[in-house]
């Protein structure tokens, strides 16, 4: 078998990730991946012999650390809390805007497609959101320690929900508003503590 | 043409709505609707001559007032604010639990499936979230008036995001936590006002 063109593997995975961000599991069909990546069909089966489940798992493995890094760079920066929270939502807005508001979180989109047959994928997506929340928690040291973990999960929920609104409004406004709401929430926790 | 069995129209729409809540636009294919509703193929084309776009639009028209009523019954009840907020998230948890955590908001699931060709549907879904936020706003009269509208949009974002988490954790916990976070947020707004 001839060796597939260099870079085909990466191109296939990046295309799968874009499709997951656009429309979840159902959007990332093998034919669509081949068409959009312009990869030869053979290279898809060469690199991903287990088919779609392998492709999706590897695309999510590519995605998970990127968003973890985005959360870390935004929240662990040493700036004041309000500014760090804004940075996280604004970075998310920037990514969505660059994709004309047609891509959002791959995990959110996959979550809303899961059927009873997708148990391994569900557990994987759950673990990814938990990982992101852990990274966020470490970036919120000002918050009262009893509240840091639920606050970080709240931040993740809000990021997911605001992305739904941003796709519908095709605007950064829902993300700006979510940042303001999370700032008010964090401020309330600090006031209650004081 | 023989008249389709009475009730077939309703059954087709309810099935479409379940499929939208399970997996968004891509899950609600005509063949799947026919298979799951056990409706004769002819009755689908009889009642929905424009096909899938009509089916989805009518299913969302069925869904919109149901969730508006759920928000209204939860938030407009005359109980204290904390209890009303809890009621909204707990009613949502109850619906998801009844569907074994495999169904969530139809609008959220559709939003994360939209492509550039779905402009009318995008605008429709945007209007539904706006309607729900208006209903929520009217149910939050304690909040400082300048904050009521953004707080209501925040509530809608959080409901959507917490449903993503609940599908992944297959548990009411994310909805319970979201209720607590929204209560803390609302409390913070009231403290800031005082």
C-alpha cells in the first residue's frame, strides 16, 4: 500500500474537529470528512482503521488540551479576576467569530447528539468537561475555597450555554453578557464571604 | 386519497420533537420520524407537504409554549425567589430524568446543528430563546430593574449549559448546581443594590 501523503492524518483530524464543532456527531460522517479534508479515502482507512469512533475520539483528544490551554491562559494570567473572566469569554467569542458563528464547543455539540449506544463517548465528554472545570478552578484562587469547585463547573456550564446563544444571535453579545453575569456571581461570593 | 388515521398528525409532531430533543436537526430525519411514530408514510406527506422544514417548524411551535409555561409556572408562582429558581431547574431535571437524560432542550440541540443554509430556522430559534427570556424576566420582579433583562438571558444561557452537563453526567446535579449559582448571582445583584 502506498504511504498516504504527509499531513493527511492531521488534515483529517482537523476537519473532523471542525465538523464536530459545526454540528456534533452527526455532522462528522466519514464521507463529509473525506470531502472537506480532500484526503484520499485510503488515507482515512489507513490512519483510522476503527472508523468514525476512532476519528471522533482522536479529534476530541486534539481539542481537549486546546481549550484547557485557552482556559489556563485566560484565567491563570495574574490579572485581576474580572479581567481574567472577560479574557476567557472574549477568547471564546473570537474563535466563534472567526468561524462566522457556525462553530462552537465540540463537546457541547456532541453531548446533544448522544444516544444510548454512545456510552464510551459520553463518559469521555464528561471527563473533558471535568478536566476543563479543574483547570478553571485552579485559575480562581480568590474565591472562597468551598465555592471554587462549584464556581468552576458553573463557569463551564455558562460557557456552553452562552455559545448556544451566540450561535443563534450570531454575535459576541451573549458571551459578553455571560462574562458580566459570572463576574457578578463571583463578586457576590466574595461579598458573602467578607 | 384516504384520510390518515386520526391522531397521526399529533403523533408525528410529538415524535419529531422527541428526536429534536435527543439529537437536534440531524436526528429528526423523515425516515426516523416515520419509524418512531409508526405513522403511515402517506400521512407524513399529507400533513407536512413541505417536508422536514415544515415538520421541524411545527414541532418547535409545539415546544415553545410548553417551555414558556414551565418557566411561567416556576417563576411566577408567588413563592420566594430562591424557591422559584429551584423550581425551574428542578422541573427541567424532572423532564430530563424522565427521558433517561437522553433528551434536553430542542432549541439548544438545533442551535448546535445549524449551517449557513438554515437562516430561517436560526432566526426562529433565536426568537424562541428571546421569548423565554421575556417570560423569565417577568418572573424576576425582585431584581433591580436595570438587571432584570440581562439576568433573564443569563438564566436561559445557564439552563441550556446545565442541560449539556446533565446529559453528560446523567444526573440532576448540574441542574441543582446551576440553580444554586443563579441564586447566588441574584443574591449578589440584590446585595449590590442594597
